[in-house]
C-alpha cells in the first residue's frame, strides 16, 4: 500500500504499516532525513495520552537526548 | 480513506490523515479508549529521533504526567 504522507513546507513524513515477526508496527519515516521509527500498538496508544508539552520537550533535544552539552 | 490499523491482543490503534485549517495532521486514535491525538509533520519528524527510552518514560506515566503522586 502507498504510505500516508503528512507534509508541510519544511517536513515530509511517510507513514505505513509493517508486519514484523513481533507483530504489526507503524513505520514513521522522515522522508528528507531518511530516519524512521517503528511503533508498536502500545507505543501508539501512549502517544494519545500526550499533550504538547511532551513534544516541546522532544523538540528541545533534536536527535535525542545527549549526556550533557 | 480507511484508516491504517495497528493492533495486537491488547490494543487497537487507528491512524489516518486529517486536513485541518493549519495543514495536514496524522490522527492517532486509540480505538478502545477513544483517545486521540493529532500530530503535525514536525511532531512526527521528532518521533523519528526517539529511542525506546522516550516510550518507556511515557509508559511510566499513563494518561500523562501528574504534578506529583
């Protein structure tokens, strides 16, 4: 199937399902950078509990938290 | 369009695109609880930077962080 595409002028993200040996996953792929993550149903469920603070915190640490500055 | 469905024996999550006045969003919906979140392209992009620690932290605080215990 074709992926879902969510894009704006800065970002383009492709979203699709993947069947793995451990079950279904959602693949979220940054089409420009080529980075991707596979999310299981529980991880997706816990996304629905989050508010914008969670994403603000993620955005403050691009490419993941570092040990220190 | 039909949503993507990512499910296991405990969880069922529906994923679809939504066109809002602010642009495209990915809707992630917990089909059992009815909770959902709309994610913009940048929020989706920053998901691809995360590792399992981020999700472990989310799972430790179901339904979002509280002020204290």
